[in-house]
C-alpha cells in the first residue's frame, strides 16, 4: 500500500532523514519507533506532503506522491493525525468533526461516519457542542483521531497518540486503534510507548538519528538492542 524508498530529507543543511526505506501493506499496523529527534515526525510529514524530500520516492497505492499537495494526498485516502493533537479551538467538537469531511460531498454518509466516531468515543458525543479548546488532553486526542476518521482514510498516520495521556487513556486509545484497524483501515503509528505499540503492531522499524537500524515483527523487536538503546539509554 505504501512504499518509502531511500527517502532523504534535509532541513537546511541538516540531514534529518537518511535513505530510509520501509513499507506498509494493506491491513497492517506498522510502527516507527525511535528516540526524541530521531526523525519520526519528519517521515510522517513527508508522506503527507507537508515536507519535501531531497531524494527518494514515496509510492502510495501505485501513485508516486512525494510531489503531490497535502490536499491531493488526503483525497487519495491518506490522513495524518499530527503530534500534539491540533484541534480547532473556537470550534465545537461537532464542527471539528465536520472539518474532517471538508473534501467530501456525501452528506448522509458523513452523518453516519460521525455517528461511528461517537460510537468509538462516546465522550465526544456528550461534549459535541463544547468548544474543543476546553476538552481535556485525552479528549482532544480522541477528537483529532475522530476528525481524521471522518475523512474516511484508507491509511491513517498517527503521530504519538498516547503522548501525555494517563495509563487508562493509553489503554483505551490503543484498543481503539486496534479496532479501527480491524474495521479496515491500515495504520502507520509513531510511538514513544514502544512496548504498547509493538504489542499491537504487525511489524516495526527502529529509527536512530534519521536511519533505520532495525526492523522486525512487533513482539520480537521489543527484545532488540536498538529498542533498548532508544528508550532505556542502554
Ligand atoms: N522545521 C525544522 N527545521 C529544522 N530542523 C527541524 C525541523 N523539524 C525538525 N527538525 C529537526 O529534525 C530532527 C528530527 O525531528 P523530528 O521532529 O522528525 O523527530 P521525532 O523523531 O519526531 O522526535 P520526537 O520524538 O521528539 O517527536 C530533529 O533534530 C529536529 O530538531
Ligand atoms: Mg515527533
């Protein structure tokens, strides 16, 4: 479904990503893990067209997309839930969800998809008329995911969905990620929380200062030295 080939990204003279290659097959949950500054967010931003690579190729469902606009990429069914949530403050929960459908015209199906988001996250329905800025951090995370789901993604990019959440919320968010996947959405997940991410992932890649240093099946990777290094400073 997604192939990233020899991707290199610079910020000015700094090479943030160095010839990174990986792939995501339809139906999988793939996780990218790595320490702060390893380049995880940069990879997601490059896939969704927000950052331009200096070299390499990104193929999504047989289209080469590294020169496509973010809008065209969303239109192809690729949605990005950015780091740090980014809900639209000053707008209600419902209005935020409707923003997720800005490229869709099928009003009735949009209603049904918003209803599905409320089934996944009942708290959002209770808060639907509330200004999104007044939601708790965990609720904002749910809203950001809900908004992405309303765009009907085939591939969902999630940038650290558990950041800053209490253990109970983390468990809930991961259960929902799994459920979204089981209902047919492929997922590329970035996480600090390597143990939980590798638990639900089909496969994972470990990123160290812009390079992939290890990859493998989710649970095997947890034992690897690269993961220990990234998270435990070993
Ligand atoms: N717009 C930018 N301009 C210059 N350097 C940047 C920019 N964005 C990111 N970087 C640098 O690129 C490197 C990779 O950053 P990135 O945000 O991709 O890391 P990350 O793996 O997502 O880290 P974290 O876990 O802390 O979110 C870092 O050294 C960062 O300082
Ligand atoms: Mg990041």
